[in-house]
C-alpha cells in the first residue's frame, strides 16, 4: 500500500512539473506573438489549468484566447468557471451570461452559473438557472441534486428529499446521494428511513467513518443502543482519532450502565479534542458516579476553565466538595451558579441546603424563597422555608408559609402539626385546638404522641 501511495505522489509531482513547463512555454510563445501558431496548445493548457484549479494562469490564457476569439461561448464559459474557482462570483455571472447569449442551449453554463448565484446567496436566481437546465434536459440528475442542496440549506427538507430521490432515480450510480437522503430523513425525524439510506450508502462506501458515525447516532435515537455502539466501533476502527465517535459511544455505554467503559471513551474523546467542554464535564460526572470525587473535582475544574458559565459543572463540583466535607467550597460554587443562572432551581436548592447545614438560616430563607419564586407549588421548598422561619422564631411568617403548604397539599398532616405547636407557643388555644384536630384527622396513629406533646389541649 505504501508503494502505491508513493508512486501516485510521484506521478502527481511529475504532472505538476510538466504542466508548469507547458505553462511557461505557452506564455513565452504568446509573449513572442506566436499565439496563432499554438492556439490548440494554449487551449489545452488553459483546460488543464481549469481542471487543476490554477485560476491565475488559466485566466491569463483564457483572456488571450478571447482577444482572438471574442465570440467563442466556450471561452466565456471557461472564464466564468475560473472566476468561480477564485470566488469572484459577480464577474463569473457576467461571463456566463455572455456565454449564454452566444449559446443559450448549453446546460453546463446554467449549472455553473447557479454555483455563482449560490455563492452570492442568490438562491432564487440559482433555482431559476437550474430549472432552465431541466427545461433543456429534463433528465439532468446534477440539476436535481443542486436543487436538493439549495432546499436543504434553506431547511426545506421535504423538497430536498424529493430532489435527491429524483437524482438517484435518474442516476443510480450516484450512491453518495444516499448520505444526503439520510440527512434529510434525520432532519424530518424519520430515523428508520435515515438508517435505511445510510445502509444503502455504506454498501458502496463501507470505509466512510462519518457514515458509520451517523448510523450510530440514528440508532441511538430509536433506542437500538447496542447496534449504535457497534456502529461507533466501526467508525473508530476506520479512524481511532474520531473524537465525536468516542464521545457518543461514551454516552450510550454510560446509559447501559458500563461506567468504566464510558470513562475510557470520554478520556479518548478528550485526548483527540481537549477543548470540548461537554467531554470534560462527562469525565467529571463519571468520576463522581464512581465516587472518585478528587478526580471529579479536577475535571469539573477543567470544564469551568473551558467555560466559566457552565452551571452544571459548578453544581457537580459543589456536590463533590460537599461529599468530601468541604462545605464552604461547595457553597461558593452554588453562589457562582445562582449568579450565572437566577432561574436554576437545583443551584438554589444546593445553596439552601448547605446554608441550613452551616446554620446560616437567614441566607437559607432567601434561597428557599427563590426556589418558591421559580416554582410556587414546590411543597418541599415551602415547607422548609416555614420550618426555618419557625426555628428563627418568626411565627407570623411561619404560619403563612405552613398555610401555603396546606394549600398545596391539604392531606399532609405535618403542616397542621407545626401550626398546632406555633399556636400553642403564642397562646392561641382556639387555633391550636383546631389544628390539633386536623392533625389527628390527616395523621393516623398520632393520638398518643399528640396528647403527650400537647397535654393542655382537650377534645
């Protein structure tokens, strides 16, 4: 195999050397005023420049040819092609229009003109040029394919799919179009069709790692996880530095509960793409799931270095800090998280719980109030707020919060119990008795405990 590649490289270098010599010879003959004697050679050299995208020399030769033959439509067409290569689309369109005026029936001119129009984001004009091609040549598969690509870029996936199917029907040899059909099906959430088309593509191109990768993605969406892993493995067998294949395989095997294998996949993904924050975050998460909190903190920190506003990384690191007993560090991360995202309930909850555990009851109140702001019907947050207010001796606000808990869940006896206690403390025997009875009604088998705790209340 290496000898074959070496030979091919030598052949290409030899061709380049010959082409350069040919270009120099032609330029010399033109400079000497002998272009009429070497017209065929100049034209052939110009065509070689077009084929090899050498627009600098190609433009020089085509302009010399046009000086001699200004009404040659093919020369104007070739000049347009060369200008397209140089991304000078407006000038290219002028040349194509000149070629069309001289030869309005040449479909190739319209095809390349549509490329110029697309380059200028003139998609409607490009579509018109391709429609003219189909008027002149209804079975032109290239026109249908280009129409499909325009439709795809405009997210008109149904139209794109129709054009790609027409392409493959007109030219069964265009097997690469199956890849585009798979992409359309994916965009239309037709994943079974996407799998079918990618399989048809792979019959002809079995060593395309992107096709195997895409098949793995499609299979994972339809919950065929083991098959998806196999597809990612095929992609990696072709290219073991394919970071996204390692990443997606890691996602699937993690879902299958194979955490050590998932960790290996994410580490390989990180090896080949060390700037992907989601990969680093997933490594941290796996370490956390494996109770390796030191390593988890290391990788959560790396994630944050890549993206200082990655809220989930702060939350993950805070949890690992908390497990290790580093409550202050955990609290600092929760504070950063809520500053980044004021609507993140999980961040507020983590902050509130640590504040409560550290005895920062007023701060905890503020955090629970933010959770309630985000989710007013959250019983646990309302109950915890009411409890803390009770511990602070703020009985009026505590009563309001416990009543809010009852409005959310009237069948839970605990708020009634606390209200009984509060009204007993503040000396309101009527309300204390009422809530005592409600506690008994909603809390089965509490008679003995309640009579022991509130002996002064008689029913």
